C-alpha cells in the first residue's frame, strides 16, 4: 500500500516551497538558500553601492 501521496502531517509553507523547488531540479541546499535570499530580513541590512560610488572607486 503506497501512502506517499497522503499528507498525514501539515507541512509548513517553507517546507512546501522547498519541496516544489526540489521538483524543478534544485538540490535541497540550493532551494533552502534561495528561500533564505528571498525571505531573510538580514538581506535588507546589506548596503548596495550606488552608481556614483562605483564610478568614484569607493568600493575598490
């Protein structure tokens, strides 16, 4: 008896997204990293250089 299609436990939304991403061919680690990049609050703290700063070599 194959019970793999039955969901006895509620999956978290994150786990469901990871499962769907893995179905596209990503590894689980890649899927988790992708979700981290999209949903992490820490990424808001990263300052991105603007064009003038790059042209003035402030980042080199």
